[in-house]
């Protein structure tokens, strides 16, 4: 039994809403929420700022080692990501950083570095951790594994709405193309590709609203833990 509770591994493709759903689940059951994507985005942002080539694995690892990483408590259940005490927020959600993070996420050395940080963040349990290989690679022994999916078209529409709500420009066709490309990259990379763990529960959210997805996952949590939230 883990010290703080179980690990809920929430995997799925880009733009499916893992972060939003994960934060709501964590808040509902009193767990902390860890977004592994934010870690990749933070390094990608730093690489862009420092003009480090995104395909230069050694330079990226040296860059990651040269800064102070911290995960201070943010508002609600989610920890922030800070580099050299600068908390990164809006600057890592723009499309340029998102695309850069998809490039560095294919590098084995970068993934190994992130794996260590993610395992440290969740080992004690009591955590909802979202990503693409949580249930297959980071915590294959997670007590509850969910693979959250949706059609590429539904994900593109949701992303456009999210960006516009945040005051950013968004082009549906461009984002749809990027999502399809990202799906291909994530599912075909040689190291820890995106895939459903054999013991994960598949949840298609194409025709579900966010409340319905949250309700289904909390029900699965209750079944796993024998508790009611």
C-alpha cells in the first residue's frame, strides 16, 4: 500500500483533455495532480529561449541540468513547474512550445530524464498523473489506469475553443493537421510509444462532455478503492 493512496495513470493522445479532467479528478478525491506534459513543455520553452537545437539530445540534457527545476504548490491540486524559480504558465501553452515539446519527447535521453522526475513526483501515491506512457512505462504498477481517447476532429475543436478562450489565435485546420501528426509521432516512436496498457480501461470521450468523463473516472476510482466520492 502506498503512503498517500493509489496512483491514477491517465494516458491518451494530444488534445484529449487529460489535464483538465485530471485536475478535476484530483480535486474531487483529494489527490495531487501531475502533468507530465508540462515538464516537456518547460524544457522545450527553455530550449527555444536559449536557441538550443531541438534535435540535439546532448545539448538538451545539458540545458536541463543547467537550470534549477522545482514544482511549487499552485492553486488547487496541481503543482506548478518552475525553472530557476520562474513559474511557467501561459508561455508554455502556446502552439510553438507545444510543437517543440513533441520533437524533444521523441529523444530517449530526454524521456529517461523526465521518467526519473515523474517517478519521484508520484511514488508515494495519492496522485493523478497524466501523460502518454504513465501506465506502460512510468508506473506500470499503477492501481488504476485510464486511456482517454477522442477523435482527432473533436480534439482539434476543443483545442481551438481553449486557445480562443485564452485570447490566442487558433486555426482549426492547422491544429487538426498538427494533432494527426502528433498522434503518428507519439504512437510510432521507438521509445515508449503512446499505447493503451493491457490492463488500462479505454474511455472514448468523443461524444461525452467533461462532466460525464469525470463522473465515469470517479466511479472507477470508487470501485478500485472501495470508497465513495
